[in-house]
């Protein structure tokens, strides 16, 4: 019984079905262990986790500079900014908006820097459903290559106070 | 097919070669049902902790219904502030207070009754209980007063009232004192030679849970103390990435206490309901050791899409050793049902491959809750957990409803349901009161399980359409930019509401029957409990 004391020499190697099951389970765990690094190198959607420490004010200054040199228009009062293909793009999250709206070219690769000015936020791209964490004090670099043109929603999916559910923006991808 | 003798067929204590002379100095009674010794002091504290656990379950449950009805798009009940406020309350009541109060009770039971010993220290038990209650009440007061709308995780820089963090620290210290009292009990039992040989399997599992609890609570102190001093304005704010790393050493590991405690209760309920016996003690115990060694690394998979830690760190910490903890669950997932099968076959239910399963005492809520918990935790909770813990899949799942879809299967469908099943024995055996309306009690685990399964699956589907967790408004009303989700996502959110309502029905039946039994139930003192 599980609630009674076992016999004195209870230590014995697994036998029969138990032994087979443990072997199968262990083999599956080995497969899983190898699968994750395999997909990291082989898969097409991965994050390297590249990030740098940055003071929120410095990150905002970089974003303003980026907006100043690359602004191509405005959408609902928010600047629309087109980074140079292959270049850096900046996106800052704050309560409760993203700044600026990015306009990207299909099949071009960008280094997208995201950070926060205040609380923790979420970078959730819909309907692609790709999600990353945004932390204040960290420049999170996502190397991205949009492959389908269109208009995407960007929503915050980390609770950031009572306006959290209104925090949304757009990312535009054109041919 | 079913032999009438089986229902409520409690195991007649076999030979207990390990029991020697107890150390209770008279403060002990012999259980009229199992013949086991019950330390009266421990019994009192098991009762106190169980009562607090059920109070937390009730608060968390009422709040859960309101949350479910808010996320049901066509109902959308609560205003946004109250949604987030009650979400904070729901997390604390369900994941922390209900679980930990219950587990301290389980530790006192395992250390005393199963080892034939007295409780380590009455003073420590009072200290632990007092601190936990003070901490819990403080946290509740702060949350319901709107001074801590920071959700369970309270990720810095979001800031709550200092008393909120202090409440968490007090609760954690209280729990730690309870765990120390459990270790003290084992030490005293060993010193007084109340038993000989190795401890029973359930005690072994409880020790595993207690060791994980120490690791967890130390992480809690490490992260909550600097957060408290920051909220007082005494120190700088903890780094947000550091906070997330260490907080999850608390947040995820505390769920691993639940896993180890739940698995111990599976073995316990297997024995109490059908007389199951582990096939191989070494295998079961080895699996608990794997939990102790590796399960803390499961915390790392909360950071899979974070800045601050690189891909190498993420892959290393979430693959090699986390899977050894998964292996432990795979082993228990085999040995627990195997022991039930073995016991039922020995009783003569040998027809075909699954004859034993059909013959199992499904009308006994202790058994049905235990077995449904095993199935829901293993299939729904375990598979989603391992899937979400993969680096690539986490990108499409992080902070979506797929995450609560996973942990409602593990914590609600798994641990909570298992502890409900445990209550169907704790109340008759420790409180010595009979449950009223037994037919309703028999139905209860099925209702709760159906609700949780419905909710967990629909949450997972909604999450795969990108619906965020911890979010008040799928429509993004008042947002600068319109956001639209697939109509399937809206449909799934409706099903979440239906599942939540169903689960709440199961939960409230459990709470009402249990409260009724404890305070007004028919006493069974002096005779064996009525069979389920």
C-alpha cells in the first residue's frame, strides 16, 4: 500500500511493462531534447534573444531620430515610418500605445528594436500570432523578414494597467 | 459486473511491519476506518488549514465565475477595472492560498498519521497558521481595496501598495514554517523510532513536495523582499528581467509543489478507494527524485520570448533537464493507473483489456475525482505544457489564452480536482463527519471536470487565434486602431464562458456540501465511515 511501510528490500529494477514504458518515455525525452536545438537552426521562425541594456530616455531619443529621418506619412495622428531595407527600425511601447507605425517592404530583412518607456508590455502581431516580451531597460532586437504583404495589427498582451485593452497599433507591409 | 463489496471498499490495513511504538503521549486516536493512528494535535491543524483552503477556493471560485462571464463576449459582465482586480484575486486564491493551505494540511497528515508520530511542534504549527492567515488576509484586503491591481505576477515596474508585498512575504514565511514543522515531525518520528525501515510512498512524495516548497519559498523571499523595499522607497527598483527570472522560480515552482503533492494524493486515493499498491517502489520514488532535481527548470520556459537571456540559455534550460521532469510525470502517469488496474484485477475484474476500468468505483467521488484528475493533468495539461515549453511554439503562444488553457488543465483539472477527491476522505476521516446528499457529491467531480475541460480546450483554441490572456476586451473598444479577431475566436470565448459556468457549478456544489458536512454533518465518530 502507498500509505504503509514498504518491505525492507524494496529497491528493485523495473520489469515488464514498466521497464518498456520508462524506456519509451526516456527515448521520447531524448528526441524532444534534440528537437529544440534542431529547430532553432533548421526552423524559419526563431528568436536569438538578442538584447542590450538601454535607458528608456536613450531608447526614446533613438526612436525619435529614426522617426525624424524615415517618416513617410501619418495614420490617425501617429507617424508612419519606413525604415531602409536591411536597416534598423525602432518601436517603443508605452501606456497605452505603440510608437510609431512601421511600414515595411515584403521580403526585406529588418532589425527591429523594441523597448518600453514605462511598464512591461507585449508585442503581439496579429493575425500572424507572433508574440514577444517588451521590457523597459532592454533593447530587444528581432530580426524580421515579412513574407506576406498586408496590414497587421499589433496589440499589447502583457497587462500594463487599466488601459491595457486599448493598446494597439498597425504594421504595414507592402510589395 | 461490479461486485457490491467493492464500493467504498476501504483497504483493511495489511501487516504494518514498520509501525513501532508511537510517541503521542496519549493525544492520539485510532482511525475507526483505516486503523491508522491520528495525532489529535495534527488533526486540529489539518482541520484549520483545510477550512482556510476551502474559504480561498470559495472566494477564488465566485471570482472565477465573474471573470468567465466577462470574457464571454455576449455577456461581458464586469467593468474593466474590476476584471483586472478580480483576476488578481483569482490568481492568489486559487494558485496560492487554496493550494498551499491544503498542502500544509497534507504534510501534517503524512508526517504524523503515516509515520505513527506526534506533530513536531504545536507552537510552530500556530506560528505557521497565524502568519499564513495574516498574509492571506492582507493580500485579499489590498487586492479588493484596489491597492494592488498588478495581477498575480506583479511584474515590476508595475507597483502595488507595500502591504500587498508584505502580505505575500508573511504568507510565504508562514508556509515555510509549516514545511519546517513537517521536517521536524519526520525527525522526531525517526528519533523516537515510531517506525522502522523506509517511509511509505505517500510520505516520500510529501517530502519531495516539501523540498520543492523550500526552494520555491526561497525564490519568493529573494524576489519579494527587494520588491517590498522598493515599494517603500528604500531601494532601487529590481531589474525587470531579473524579476521575471526569479519570480518564476517562485511562480512556476509553486505549481511543482502542487504536482508533487497531487501525485502523492493520487497514490493515497488509489490506496483508499481501491486498495491500490505501487508495483515497484523504486520506480515511483525515483520519479519523485526526478521532480526534486529538475522541475525547477520549468521556470525557464516563461522567458522563452524575453530579452535579457539568449537563445542558448533558453534552449539549454528548457530542454535537457526539463524533459527529465517530464519523464517523472510520464512514469507516474503509468504507475498510478497500473497500480489501480493491478488492484482491481486482483479483486477479479479481469474481463478483457479494460474490464477493470469499467468495474472501477466510478460512483465514489474520491475515485472519480482522482482518476479524472490523472487523465486531465496527464493528457490535457501535460501535453499542452510540453508543447508550449518549446522555443518555437512559445512564439505563437506566449501570453495568449493558450497559456491559461494549459494551466487550468494542470492546476484546476489536475491538482484542484484531486484535492476535492481528497476532501471526500478528509471530511469523514479527519473531521469525522459524513457528507450529506451523497448522490450530488457523486456527480460533483464529473461536473467540475467537464467544465474545466471545456474551458481549457476553448481557451487553447482561442489562444491559437491570438486572443491574449489577461485582457478585458476582445473588441478593443476605444482603441486608436481597430483590431479584429477571427469569428472562431469569438465563438471560442463564448465556450470559455459556458465552461467556466459549468466548472463553477461543480465547485460550488463541492464547497456547499463540504461546509455542510463539516459544520452540520452527521458524526461518524466511533464507527467506520459510510461507504461511498
